């Protein structure tokens, strides 16, 4: 998992994508790349997810593609076959985590309680998704669990936006934040990829400023 974690840590943001038309996947990926973010989590919230991943993998091989909202082992198989290199789940499902570990597929399961975090650590994971970040306690919660779990790293997702991402990235335990503000559904549907490139570039610049001000982690 190290190379995927390193890529995510280096970029600092994971664009969380919900796409309805797989034909828009490649231009969307190119818009992210043009903005300086060759990374995407394509969620299984639509029937187009697998084909979208497949299209990006074929058309933009330099992109690091993950599958999000993975809730079954069948989705893991479909995502891997399509070209996804890591999985993200909304909750902590031991069956899915063990399956990914057996298949040597990086997995970032969703956690929002100390119990779930301990289960993840017991299975050998060192990085988990913190979801839903803002609703589950946000910065204060992550600071609180940092004491008993000093080696665990987090990818907060849910309610992350330009106004609060700096606070999350200031924490040593946070490797990156997941967000969708740079890939708004209305822009994808309207094929307004220029706006997406601009929003992505702004997000990348914001992460850079945060790290320059706080010291690169």
C-alpha cells in the first residue's frame, strides 16, 4: 500500500467523483490532470462507475485511480478488473478489508469510532478513511484519537471544503483529504471541464500553501 499512500500523501487531495456518463470520464480525468491532480476516486454510486474507471485507465494511464463507495467483494473484483489501483469504502467491513488484503489490493476503509480504528490496525492497516469527517466530530475528534493511536493515519472525507481543509492538513495524522468541490456534478453534466481544471488548480495551490505554512509532512 505504500506507493499508493505515498502518492495520496504527496498530492494531499483525493477528488471524489460521482459520474453518470462513462463517456465523460476521460475528459474529466484530463481536466484533473491539467489542474495538477493526477488522482481520482470514482465512486460506485452510479452504474457507470466501472466503465468510467475502465475508460480512465485506458485513456489516462498516468492517473492513479481508486474505486470509492465499495461495499461488496464483488465490487472489488469489478473495480480491479476495470483498472482501479485502490479501494475506498464508506464504512468498516472486515470481510471487504480482509478480501482486499488477500488480493493485495490497497484498501482505505471508512472509520468513525475508536473501535473501528482498532479493528483496522488489528488487520494491519496504517491508514484509514475518516468518514463522515465533519459530521463525526471533525478536527476535534482526530486530535482526540491522536493520543491513543499516534501511528494511525487518516484520509478525512465528508464535508471537506476550501474553508476547512487547511485545519485538517495541519494535523500530522492526516495524509490527505477527500473532497468533491473541484468536481461539481453540474460541471460534469454540462461538460464544463475548463471550470473543473480551474477549481482543481486552486485546490492544488491551496494544499501547497497549507503545507508551506505548516511545514511539509
